[in-house]
C-alpha cells in the first residue's frame, strides 16, 4: 500500500506521458515539478509567458527584475489553480506574492512569494488493507527577491528560495525533503520605432531553481530540482489612446541532465550502474551537462526547448482579453495547449481569469478555470483618503 501511494503521488506530480516507444520517449525527471506551473491567471491566459511581459503584480514567479518598472510602490496578489479538477476537488495550487518599493519612482524593490501545492487528503492502509491514517502530501516554496535598476532601461534581480516537499506516510520509507535554491534574472525595457509607431519592447531572462538536490527518503536517493532557463521578448503596440495590443514569447529549457536511454541487451547490473552514474551528478555539474548530454545529440537537445506565444488586448488600461499557446515536444512531455483569459483592473485592484484547453494528451489542467486577485496598496490608500 505504501509503495502504491508513492506511485500515485509520483504520477500526479510528474507531467503526464504519451504513448510512444520507450526507446524514443525520454523526458527529464525532476523533483517538485509544481515549481514550473504558472501560478497566476494573467500569464496562464497567454500560454505561460512571463519573462518579458509588461511588469505586473505577478512578476515574482516569472522575472522579479520587472518590479522596479511597475507603477505604484506596493501590491499583493493571490491565485488559485485547481488540479485534476475533473477527477478530484482537493488537489490545487495556492500562490501569494507581493512587492514593496520605497517610492513609486524608486530604482529598487523587495518582493516575496509563497507557493503551496497540495495533493489533498489520502487515506493510507496497512498491509492488511485496513485504515491506518490520513496523510496530506504537499509541496511548499517560500522566496524573497531583491531587484534594482542598473541603468535607465535594464534591471536585475536575485531571489533566494526555501523548498520543502512532504510525501510522508508515517513510515521510515519516506521523509520530508528540504532544499535551498536561488534565481538570477534580468529585464530590459525600451521604446523602439517601427514605421510611424513608438512601441514598448521588453526583453527578459531568468535562471531559476539553481540549488541543492532534494531527497524524500532520508538521503538515500537525491533528485534534481527543476532548474530552468527562460528567455523572452514582448512588444507592446499602442493602436491609439484607448486600445493597446501586445505580443509575447518565451523559450524554456530545463538545466537538468538528460537520462541515458537503456541499451539493447543491457544487464541488470549495467542498468543499475547507468542509474547510479546519473544520480551521482551534482546539481552544478548537471547545469553544464544539460546543454550537450542528450543521447540523440543536438536534435534531442533542441527538443528539450519548449516555447510559448501570448497575445493581450487592453482597452483603456482596464479591460483585457488574452490568448496563447504552449508547446512541448512529444518526446519530452507533450504538454501542448491553447489558453484564453480576461482581466479587469482599477486603481486599487485587479482580477484575472484563465482557461486551458489541451491539444495533446490529457492534461491535469485541461478545461480548468484559474483565478487571480491583485491589490495595489497605494491605490487602496488613495481611496480611503
């Protein structure tokens, strides 16, 4: 029963697989993959883009270096994402973030976020199949970031993160895992002239979850965190004083070594040696190996790069309509989906919603509505005066 529970948890956490030959299908396994899930509805509605989109309350996950360019000096946001909504009702991702600047025009900002992914309540039985206890597997991440303008058009940020994953079943086989990680990000915002129009160009990058490995069994086995490289671009086009259109794109690559495929005629001892070699790679060495270790060479390395496109239309800087597309290679996870969403904002608050439709295999977020709420603290103070 304990092993069955562990298998169920692993199945829920890892990205769903597709029906291709085992020889070709070679996704990269990581611990705590929920760290890669889009936590807010605005980015989720645009195909999970966020490295270079215009600064907003939700920038902490995507690129905290955007905060020095945000209007206002403080804000908080809350997001809710249901998981496997068509099957269960107690698996979800909760996310809260906030930022603070000494002044609206200040060159630096401090921000933080709390992420909590719960698998709900699971009843665990003993060897006889009788009720033993109820457990609540979950993942938690807490981070703090500092960002600052280094020039008039470029800013950088550093984030420190504490991670905890608890899949404990009350036995000695599983123990809570703890890890630490850091992010480095940059953002450039400038105006460019195309034709007769002056447009806002955003360029951004982030290296996230660079840290230690994590273990769920007291250190016997250690897994890689989902270290990730994200680069993106965004172009804001003012159609006139009332209407604005923006296009954004992101490229992502896991900075985790690729597992080596099983060879024909491989013995049990050789297979175990192959696995042991993979597990012995340090997290730092794994980052550098991740660019040139795919068994299929450069072709497979390119398959490990996922991409997304997003579009946002805004009216009077208050009403927004969004859509996007996310694409991951079929042999590296096959997450492919179309997204839609809308948003409304005032001086003091904003609400955003996103809806996902999978175009590939069954997706845990397929046909799921996500909601985010944001509050501009300076706007709220102005209303109370």
